[in-house]
């Protein structure tokens, strides 16, 4: 095993300068969800140069490729996934590879994910004689936008012809020091729903209260009633969040509007409670609106489910990671209230999704921030671990 680790690390270090170049190119030319065609072309070009045949899907925004081991004829398949899309954020970094696409930025590390998976592809392609089975590479679009590229790939049936043993994915994480990773078995990342409420009253002149029903007041009462919703109603052992972040009331100083719109998110870790929460939210909102002689339309856009890390696979990956990078560099994580469309895979196949430390010392930033940046040294760790996990999972019959 130590010889294999050394071989993997040597190859990852060999590819590292190219991985950095790839990451920086992708960072300079980010594309939003559903628009990743140039990104897909770039990925496919690099795979072809490695001698790996790429296939494009989902209107040429997704790329898949297969690497078959040469130790036998086993059909077991491990899937490695990287997401591709960027965010509508104007970058505020002062780096030579700053985004050239105005108002679009890889502020979530997906450029790192793609470079990491290409590095893993390079390593795997050079050690095909070390494993039996298949490794399927997935460069997936639209992680940041419902319904998500993961859902669309599953629905396409592309995975149906494979005997999939496990899905593996990782996420760049600036809170974790570079050189370390983090894992949590079981429920790990939250489900996510988007809530769109339209509160209806009766518009009129602000100076004549008898002639209007103010939807702003109804909205205020609804927001206050829902402020501590999860504390009051969620099961104590299920972390949950209900937060509203947008309000639109197109009135003026002397004009009461007909309607007010508010938008928010509901996140939790239990599908049964999630359904119950929908009904309770509707009940509270309708009750308040009716008392004020108004009404409310509620649209809940059901998003990604809870991301579930398979218990046994997560424990195995943690053990292999400790062997490869040292016990002190493998962290045990808590629930994470953010969401990921990788969760769709985890409901269909045994899966492991881990956090890759990408912290830059002295830089205080977070995911989705305009100054987000990642320590590229993490590419050595991330790609090596992805390869090591995949080979070990294939070896475990």
C-alpha cells in the first residue's frame, strides 16, 4: 500500500503545475449554471490530450469519461464528480488570474474541483495496471441552480449501464487548513427549499386608511411569526433553519401597494419534518393574512434533499485518508447547513462527500464571497485522495 501511495503522490506532484494552470484558466473564464459549454470544451480537450475519451451531455454542458483498470474484467464502477458552474458575483480579488467575465466568478471553488478531478484523471490513467474495475469521471453543470445538474444526469439514465459501487465528491473549504480534510458519516448537508410568498392586500392612498388593506403590515406579522419558527416547531434533535432574505413592496411614501413579495429558504436534515414544516408555514401565513382581510400565495420550490454519507464507506475513507495524510489531518465534522446537489447521488448510490481544506493563511474569506480564493497546494491532496479512495473501494469486493 505504501508503494501505491508513493506512486500516486509522485504523479499528482508531477501534474501539479498543469493543474494550477488549468485552475487559473477556469477561474478567468467562469460560466453560470446551464451555460458551461466553453468550460466543457476545455475539460474535454484536456481529457483527450491524456488519451481519455470524453463524452458531452446535457446540451454540451456536461462531460463524462471512463477509465478502465487493467487488472481484470470487473464491472464495478466508482464515480468521481466535480461541479463546473460559477456564481453571479463580481470578483474583488487582486490576482493575475481574476475573472474576465464581468459579474461572474468561481466563488465556490468549482474551478478547484475541476482541476482536482483532471489531476485525478491523469494519475488514474497512469496507474491503470493497479486496479480492476472502472472509474467514471463526471464533470457536472448547474450545481448552483435548481433542479441541479446531478438530478438531470440521473434522469438521463447515463448511470444505468454501470454497476456503481460508490459516488465520491469533495468541496473546497477555506475554514479548513490546507493539507487537511473533513468528513461526517450519515446526514451531513441540509436539504434546501426556496420559499416565495406573495402577500395580497388592497392598495390605496396612504392618507386614507379606511380605503386600503396594507400588505406591508400583513407581511410584517408573518415575518415576526416565522422568526422563531424552527425553535418552536422543529424536533429538538433535527437542526433546521427558516430565513427570509428578500422583501419587495412597490409602494411609495403616500402609496400603499397591492402586494408584497418575500423570499426565503428552509433547510433541515429530516424529510418527514421537512414536509410537516411546509404545512405549518402555510397554516401560519394563511391565518395571519385572513385575520387582516388579506391573502397569501405560497410557492415552495422544493430543492436538494439531505446529503447522506454512507456510514461504512465514510469510515473506510477516513481510515485510508489517515493512512495517506496522517491522522491529525483528518477532521470529524458536524452538520453543515449549506446544501449540495451531490445529495441526489447520495439518495441513489452509496456516497462519500468530503471537505478539502483550501485555506490561505492570512486571508479571511468564505464560500460565495467576492474575495474567495483557494490555496492551490490543496490540489495535490485532493486528487491523491480521490484516486486512493477509488482504488481501495474497487479492491474491496
